C-alpha cells in the first residue's frame, strides 16, 4: 500500500470517528406503532417518541409523514409536538389533529414541519393521545390538496414515557 493511500485511509477513519463521537443516535425501543429515539450531540440531548401513519389519504403518492413528541432539556423544551406530512405545508390552510371529540391546531408551519405554539395545548393533546386509539392529522399541500394521515396510538404511552425518562 502506498503511503498516500495509507494517509487517506487514516484521515477517513479519524473524520468518521470524530463524527460518531459528536452525535450518537440510539433507538431506545419499539412500542407497537411507536418508537423512542435518543440523540446525544456533544453535551446536548434530544429524546423523542415518533410514529408513522398507518393510513394516508389520498393514496396517489407515497409520503414520509411522522408525528413526534420531543424533549430537549438543554433548551428547556418538554412535550413538544411536531408533525411532518412529507411535503411543504400550505400556510393558507389550517393544520389540525383530531382524536374523538378533541381537535388541536398546529399554529406554526415552517417548510415540511408544523408545531403548536401553546405548551398547555400540547399537554392536553398528549393526554388525549394517551387515552385514544387513533389520531388523524389533516393538512394541505402547496397546491391546496388536503391530506389526512391516520396514526395509531398503540404504544404511544410507553414510547412517550421512555422519551421523557431518558431526557429528564
């Protein structure tokens, strides 16, 4: 092996090793339709429970929808609910989540993600999710077409508790 190849390999491994040390992603567990993930990046910690839709409409094209409940203790953020539908949201239409008789609005939309502005509403939605079996997220894409993503809530409470425990 030439000295140049040897140096390139050493540089590659040192860069790769530094990146792995800088950010560690760990799956804590899979709880039916939900999973818990912890990310350690240097001294920062992020924990979240996430799920994919069990049903999406319309079924014309595949989208990468997700529903998250996150904890970022370094930033003093707890119980943050966010969603992505796999496309950029149309800001002219509301983004809502509905479970049974309860309906929640996502106030902040930025590109492919949406959040709630009120932490009290997030806590109410989490309580609804703990008691419910399904939640539906309704939004509109840039063309104005509505999408509805159905999320199972089976395993939500365990995934939520694991995320909360790992970031407390």
